[in-house]
C-alpha cells in the first residue's frame, strides 16, 4: 500500500478498536445491572472446581455487551468493505445462537438450553453460508495455504466447503471450552484478534482487519468487568461469537492452518478434553486432574490470575510465530 493509504488504514484500525472498547465499556455500566434484575445468573456445575461455587449468581449472557461494541465499530468503520461485513455477520449470527441457548438456560430454566443438534445445525448453516459467499462473492478460491511454505493446496469446492465449515464451527466451540475462568477467553481472544489484524493487513484484507480490531477492542472493554473477580460472564452468547469471528477471519484470509498456531491455546484446551474422555473411556483413568486444561492447573493450586496471565502470554508467543509465517511466505 502507498504510505498515505496505509496511514489511513492504521487510523481506521485504531478508530475501530477504540469505538468498540468505549462502547463496550459504556454498555457494560447499564447492562450488568439489567442482567442482575432479570436474574440472568450463572449456574455453576457441581462437578467443577469447588472454588467456582462462589460464582453462582454472577450475571451471564454478558456477550451482548461486547457484541454491541463490535457492531457499532463494524457499522461505522467497516461497512464499505464486503469482507468486513461478512465477518461481522458471522459474529452476530453465532452470537444469536449463543444468546438463544443462554436464554433458554438462564431465563426459561431449561438446563441444557438448545439441543446439541439444534445448536450445531445453526452453526453449520452460518459457516456454510460464510464459505459459499467467500468463494462466490469475494473470490476467495478453494485453496488453502500451508504454514511456513510457499505451497497451497486446492481442495476443490466440496472439500473446501466442508473444511471451512469445520474450521469455523470447531473454533467457535473451542473458544466456548476456553471460557472457564474469569478473563480467560476474553484475554486470549484479544491477543488472537490483534494477530488476525496483522494477518489481514499482510493479505490486504482491510475489512477483516477492521472487524478483528473491533473484536479486540470489545474483548478489552469486556475485561473491565470480566477480569477476576468477574462481575459478569460472557456466556455462549459471547464465546460462540468470538469463535465465529476468528473462524471467519481465517477462512477469508486463507489462514485456516495458521489459526491452529495463533489459536494454540484453543487447540490445547480442546485436545485436553478429547484426551481426557478417551483415556477415561478406554483405560478407565484420567490423564489430567480435570479438563479443560485450565481446570487442571486450577486444581494444581494455580490462581485464576496466574493461569490467565500464563495462557495469554503463551498466546502472544503463538501469535508471533503464526504471523511471522506470513511474512516469511511473502504473501
């Protein structure tokens, strides 16, 4: 990009992040008391860490707070970029699924919320629409880039659609698994979102960069209320939306495999659950004290703050490695 144009892009990114942050911070002031009055409260599992029992009654569905920030920034800053609107629509679509699930659980007292097949059907539908529009409207193509190489593999339409859907849905649910400690999902996602700002800029996807800056700003604004001890939880409303954002950004920028590096914490959290379940069912014993991984450290007498700081620090390292791969490739 010419220097002047690049300067304008950086200003727009800063504006998007700031608008999302300040909107989220302001909305939180009013939304949290409303969530309390409506008794949208967190139900704590009896089989979870004992220290979490004190969190029962904390307002949940707080994802609506930063979704407001992301939406405001997206509309005001990124509305002229088709790829940005597509990412924003994915964020709001996944957020809606999470909101319905949360509403059924906390407002209507339906313990399991949406049935698993209902929740997954909605996620698969939105992800498939994203993949279709990325190829048919944005000219994304059906190839995928291999990290730290100049090689791409063309999957063809059918295989790419399936791959893209699995990436988006898998990421959404991986972020959902990570959302188990005060500030953990928001802190990790703030870093990964900023990494995808860099990825999008390298690939000249300005709209994606602007929306991911808004996601980062929303996460940072939400941390004002969600850091330990949390005054509000994001619920599925927030975690599915954040995962949808990352998955959509990865698909549009052809960085699906890089997402596995940048989002290494999400991968480790998901693998910890899979390994724990497999080990218990096959060998009758657990590998970890508890899964997902953050609970393993928690039962090892790590404080919530120590775990969050460690995981965020690891995410910074993963992000540097992942983004460096793009520069090495010269894409």
